[in-house]
C-alpha cells in the first residue's frame, strides 16, 4: 500500500529560526513529490513539485530536497516568519497520476 | 480570476438528509477532484473527473455521487448523510491540484 509518513507531527519555532520537515514514502512507481502549505481554515497551496530527476527545488524561503533512492524528502524553512505558521503536507504522485497525501506537519512560529 | 470556488462554506445536516456541494473553476482545467480531510489523516480522494463527461471513483467513494456538469463545474452529492461523513471537503482542479477553500460539513 502506498504510504507517506511525515515527521514531526508538530513543531514550534521562534521567529527568524530555521526548521526542517521530513517526509518518507513507499509510493511506487514514483512520479513526483509535492509540498503544500495549508493555512488554518483554507485549502492547500502548492509550494514545490519535484520529479525523479530533481533533488532540490526552492520557492523563496522554502527549499525542498528529494532522495529518490532512499525515498525521503525534506522541506527546509529559512528565517521563519509568523506567516509560516501552517500545516505542511507532503504528497507523492505515482505514474498512474494517483496522489498519496501525508497527514501533515503543523508548524507554529512564535514571536 | 477566482480560481476554485466552493459552496457552501459550512453546512450542518441531520442523519439521512441529502445535499450537494458545489465546485467551480475558471482556469479552463480539464481535471477536477473531490477530497475529504479528517483530523490526523491525509486528504483522501473521493471522486475525480479527468475531463468533461467522465468521472471515476477514488479511494473513498461510498456514500457519494458526483456530476461533471460542464468543464467548469464538478458537484458532490450526499444522498443520505451519515455522521461518518462529517469532514472538510475540498475540491481541486488540474493535475497540479489547485484547491478550493473547503466546505466544513457536520452530520448530527
């Protein structure tokens, strides 16, 4: 069964600090890996999409990495801001266009 | 350009009642999707429509029906609501998954 596991479940960081979120997956065959940001009470918004051949992709202060050999990805947030408080969801796509969603990591940024 | 819109934003139903959740997109996307999001779980696909005139079951289709009315609109119907269908429902369009704001449904 295709699975996407995210860690930690939640974390609290101080404004201006960096943090890294982890995503491990067992989806096969692999097509792409996506990270979404979901603010409370809103729909998810895409941050990055990476294919098999890409091992890093940035979107402003967000940098995603992918190791397709170990089936791991990370999302690094640099110089966190209060607006980064949200749930971050890892999503893995298979070759048949089906998507498997992780449960998300809730990030709280405190002043 | 409103992106993906959903109505209603909130709804409370009694067990056995029926309702239709509406979704529309103005980005000319072919594919549209309905998901449900429950606490502690990833989004789960209910139904999807790869193009106008086609619909297919996702991971959790039981208790739901869908209609792809035209290229813009994709509706989700609950014929006889059950408490287990209490959830937040998201519509999305395109393989890149542009999500709507969600409908929060409570079934008592």
